[in-house]
């Protein structure tokens, strides 16, 4: 055989579609910028039970609802000044 070997084109990382995911890893949350925290900080806060999360087989994951609840934790209400 005299066929020349050809290189396969490099495979790019697949694009993550947020609508198809039910659970997010801390790395995915950081990559998609769904939280202001890094993956390491998310893991630490989850281990300390400071934020909403799930532990599936000792793996920390987040649902969309968890991320919304965590965002609401830092929300502040406007100050009402009495007359």
C-alpha cells in the first residue's frame, strides 16, 4: 500500500448548551459564568454548607434552582425609610 497517512483535524471541545444540562459541576458553573465564584470556592462553600447544592455520590453538583437560590442569598432589599 502506498497511501499516505493523513492527519485528522484537531477536535475542538464540544460547546456546552446550558438548556440541555440538568446538573452542573463547579467547573461548568465557573466556565459558563453562572456564579461569581471559582470552582474551588464553590466546592469549599458547598462543603461548609454555605450554599445550596446537591451531593450525588459524593460529587458536588448544582441545579438551575440551586444557582438561583444562591444568587438570591446575596440580594439585598431596598431600605424603607419611615416618614
